[in-house]
C-alpha cells in the first residue's frame, strides 16, 4: 500500500513561492508516474501536475502551466512541486499520489495564499 507524506505548505502572500515535497515509501517509485493534486473544501480533488516514470515528461493543469514545476528524485523516492507567482485561488490542500492515483491518499499539506 502506497504511503506518502506531503510537506512544505504554509501561508504565503500572492506572488510568492512555495516548494512542496512528497516522500513515499514506494519501493517501486521509479516505475510509476507521480502527480500532485489539490482540493478545496466542498469541491472535488483536482489534478495539478504529473511527471512520468520513464522520461520525466511533465504535464500541468492549465492554471499551473508556466507557474508550477514538478520534479522527482527516484533515489529519494520523492516528488516535488515548485509553485511560483502564487494566487489566492491556489489555496487548497495539496496531495501527491501516483498518476493515475491509487485509492490511498496522504494527509496532504495546506497551502494558503493571501491577497
């Protein structure tokens, strides 16, 4: 069962940056594409970004394109999300998971962007 621990969230002003980190326990980490997702209370969880397992090809939701960057370190079984030029609408709990995601989710990390 995949276990992940997300961290790096916090309070940031609009225009600021945060770097999220997701450490996994997955011994097969390098064999899976990984993604970041986010959820606002009362709304469904949505896709933010993904990075492939075989060539590090990355893809982004339209709102993240040009502002966010996903990366991974297979040796550390870790995936990162660098978020720049942040906006109040980026406020959410951010989660990482395989992509497509498994049914097991971590606790996420809260990101709050003040205007």
